[in-house]
C-alpha cells in the first residue's frame, strides 16, 4: 500500500469518528490549539525564521506573506477562539416541512467527509483550514507551500497535540507526507476515501488538479475583479472605494485589476482618482479615452488588449472609460474571473440591475471588493473563495463545509 | 470546431439569457410544454411504439420502463404544471445579515449554469430534466438511453417549440447530437462551458464519466439500501414497511436490498414477513440465524457473503439477523451505497441515534425507503438522487439546482 493510500484510509477512518464528535470535543480542540499557539510562540517563530533563512531568493512581498510574528500568532489564536464560539453547523436544520399525509421531512447539515486542501505560502492557512474543518466535522489532508515546511511542521505538531488533548483522532488533520506532485495526483483520484479537493493557488496548479482529480474540485481561482464607477456615482465614495480596492493589499485575489468608469463621470473622477493611485505608487494603464483625460504619460500608460485579462496581483491597474452601463456589464462578463465585481452608484435601480446582471460569486454595491473575505463577512474565517458554480460560491466558512442530509420520520408511511 | 464544442458554446450563450429570464417567461414555457404534451399525445405514442418495435430483445421489466401511455403522458404534463406553480428559486434569499459596521450581506440563489445530464431508459426523464432545469434558470445538455431515441427526439422537438413560444433560447435544452461515447467524454471536459455533470445509471457509466470529466460530477449512484427492524419495532409496521420497501417497485434505486433484523424480534416478525414476501414472488436469501427461524429452503435460500453487496434491482432480498443495534449500524456502514437506509422502531432514543449514526443522503424512521423521491418529498420532481457528499445530497429538486451568490451592499465601506 502506498503512503498516500495509507493516509487516505486513515483519514476515512478518522472521518467516521469526527462526524459524530460532540460540539464540546471540537471546541476543546480549538481552545487547546489557541492556548498552544500562544504558549509555543517562540518555538514556532524559530521554525518560521528557519524557513525564511533557507529561502533567500524570495521577493520582499513573498517574505512578508511568509513571515510570522508573536503578534501575528496571537491574532491567529484569537481567530481560533472565535471559531470555538461560533455555533456548531453539524445537525443544524436547513429546512423542514410536513407532507399532507403527515410525513416529516427535514434537511440538516452534515459534514462533507474528507477534504483535500492544497495551498501556497502563508503559514496561517494551515491553522485556518484545521480549525474550520474540525469544527465542521471534516477530516482534511493538506499540502502547503514548500517555502514554509518548517513552519507548517511545527504548527501541525501543535494541531495533533491539541486533537489528542480533546480525545479526537490525530488523523483528522494531516499533511500529505509525500511531497512529490505525483502524490497529490494519486490522492485526488482516491474517490473511495476523498470527497472533495480545494486547490488554492495559481491557474497552472488548479488546472493540473482538475486534470487528474476523480473527486469534485472546488476551484479557488484567480481574481480578475472589477469596479465599475457609474455615471451616478458619488465622487468621494468612488475615489475612496477604488483606492481601497486596489491598494489595501494588492497581492490578494479580491483586489481589483480593472476600473471601468462611465464617460459622463470620468472627467470629474479620474484626475483625482489617478492622482491618489499614483501617490500610492500604482501604475495606471488606461484606454485611449482615459488617456484623453489623463494625458500625462507618467501618470497613465497605454493599456493594451492583454491588460483586460491580466491578474496583476501587484500595484498596477487598468482603467477603461465606457460609453454606457451596458458596455461595463459586457466587459465584466467577458473578462471577470467571477470572484467579485462591484459597482459604485447612487442610482438604486442601476444597483439592483447590476446585482442581477453580474453573475460573480460576490457582487457589491458601494463597497470595496477587498471586503470579500470570510472574516470580514463574519464567518470567522474562510477555507477559500469558491469560484466554481457548485456547492457554495464565495468565501467558504463553517456552514459551507457541510452538505444537506435528509431526515424523514413517519408512522408507518409507505409508497402508494 | 467539433459538433460537441459547438453545442457547448451554444449552451453557454443560452445560459446568459436563461439566467436572467423572468419567472413569467419560464412558467410560460412550462405551460406551453404541458399543453403540447397532451395535444401531441398520439404523435408521441407513435414514436414510443417505434422504439419498442425496434428493440425486440428487451426484458419485460425494461419494456415496462420504456412504454408510454396516453394516461402516462397526462401525468407527465400534470407534473410540468406543478413545477410551473412552484416558486422560482432564482433570487430567493438563503440567508442575510448586517455586519456591526452596517454592511449588508445577503446570500441568494442563482442558477448553476450549464448542466450535462446523462441517463438511461424511461422517456419521462427528458421532460423532468427539462422542466426542472429551465425553471431553475439552468441550461442542460442531455444524453438519454439509445433504446428510446425516437421518443426522446419527438419530446425534444416539443420542448424546443415550447421554448420558442415562451421567447426563450432553443439552445437552453439540448440533446447531445453525437451519440458516440467519445462525444460525452469530450463534452464533460469542456469546463469553460459546462458547470457540472449528473450521470444517472450503472456503476460502469458513472466511473467512466468520473474518469474523463474535468467538471464536478454529482454521482447518482446505485442504491444498496437497508431497512433495520429494531427489537422495539412495531410488528405490523415492520412487515408492511419491509414489504413496501422491497416490492412496490423493485427496479428502482430506492428499493431495499437487505433487511437487518434484531435477534429478539426475528422469531416474531420473520415468519410473517417472509410469507408476505414469498407471496409477492420475492426470493429471500437469509444468513444462518435467519434460516434457523425460516427452515424451509423454498422460502429462504442461503445468503452468501456476496449478497450483502449486491444491488439486485429485482424481486430478491437478503435478510440478516443481528445481535445488536451496533451490529446493524456496522453492517450498514460497510455495505450501504449511502442513498437511503431506514430503521423501524418505537424507541425514540434509538431512532434519534440511528439518524445521527447513519450518514446516508436520506435516513428514515418508520417510513418506507421508497418514499425517497423528489415527488414524494413535495419537490415537484427530481433530477436525480445525489449520493456525492457535495452540493446537495438526496433527491435534487429546483432549489438544489441553484448555488449561492453573495450580494453585498454598503455605503462606501472599505477594508481597514
């Protein structure tokens, strides 16, 4: 038996136990984990420094993503405690009704089973995934980025100790031991043991997983997100929202890459907006109409056709001046990755129309795309942002890690 | 461009329109379809007779599944009208809340997009799938069984006419034109156009789809269903329920294949139960303990190990006498296909325990497994019974053909 198969079998066995674990047991795990993260702070930071030391060729942005601090660990521990306080989704009623003949039908939440979660970099992810999965009764096999193996190893050690303290099977949270790509591929084919795979990361990674997986893949795809500034937009809101959606953390998938602006408001908004962006070192790439308004080459370079389909994940933004609402919607339909798109407008009818017309996982009105996040939504965290049109789109929290199960109670009811 | 790709592209284009179709338009389609099914009754029956005539080597059971009648068509039309009267799931609120800072978050139902549905035999399925998909705003490409191509062709013609009458794109409901297996395989790889595939049918078919699909597969797997008669079962309910769950239509996936019975009640229940089953021409295969109670070889043959994992889909049942509730649960855990399992008991604690312990898509207490059906549940129909641990388990109706979409409304809310 291969090592991978062995891990999958252990996961399935653990799943049978975890599915039936009480809320108290699961919360005991979370509280033990939170305590342990703070208590072992120095030990964890040491391993994190080891990762950073061994990966000298990282960019500054990357180093920032990987680096842990005592304060950072405290905030991770705090998020674990938040999850402990949230209601247990398992067994919660989704809907219930009684048939005319008295048959009682109820749909309740049950754990999905065994998840595979593949992610890159940031060391908080392993804790986020573990806390969400265990609380929702799911077993998880993870594979994190190679740049932080030491950090992940020590965190996994702490997770296992916490599982043990709570009397839960230590195989409930696993790291894929075999780090070869072939091992991932083998794992996601084991549909007898694995229920779904959630790959977070680059397009190539996701496409490879899709190619070899035999279990459903919930794609956590790239974010090519848009903000459309309507002709009825509030001037100040438009500037503030666009600046926030682009610059508050440009390396994240919910940052915008393209600003669409109605021609009737472009002359008013763009000069101020572009100034604010340039002040924050954003490179602006505009269409011809945009460049008629912002003629300064230092402030606004020429956008090419390729810019509309580029996920920069950096301080770069493309700007297109559109003739109409319809042109904005068509552009978004053509180029959006379906993660999150927003509109800035004071016109309620246009806002409602936009919410219907745009079929992205999250659509916003007068709010920054950067708010699309499990924590910001009040879910206590997220296992990722699902862009597949299945199961549950958008930020996935505890409830999204469950699936309906029918419970039917009769008094001798038969099929006639 | 291949024919398959062409169909997929047309489907995607139609999806953009169907997603935004009004409830009135969708209901207009349904009412036109219901009218047309009745009006063209003779024409449809003629094509159905042609199918039966061309497939002379069918079993009687198979012929019964394929055969349409004027009365049958009327009942299909009636089910279409039921769907027209059900509320439109698209846009319905799943949940909503307001964040402490006033940000409004709402999760609404939106169509999945483009579905592929693969099924065998029964000619009502094409209408069921079309009515459920269109009402829920989904485009569907179907591939039905080869035994009823003429029936399906005429029904598809009527569906397309009805779409046209309602002003909806005729590409919203399609049959895969290329009937080669390779064509299905090509289709389910087109993840740019297709969102999910729902294969209903034999294990080999499903496994083949899983192997080549690049889109998530909602498996509608075989039904190896159990009924456990507890020691606290009501004698008459136990007999009636087991007889109904086995014999009301043994060819369906929600029929039971194995009866588990507690040793303390076996002596009382089995003689009567086996008599009733034998009277209905059921072949009973029992374990050794069962055969000690039913010693007559003509009434109860010897069950082999293989019987516990066999989906008969026929008038055969295996019976196992168990020493305890726990033995019954272990047996179900080991052999159930996860579609539906039931318990007969008057003991409320044991009933509640069973509902938690058994992780099948539907678990029943004192009700026949045969009730696990979209129509019986009041969903107006079903596209199938999902056994994958994702999206929505059990009978899938209108709501289950949607997926959540977040709508966020702020007043200039930014990420801090």
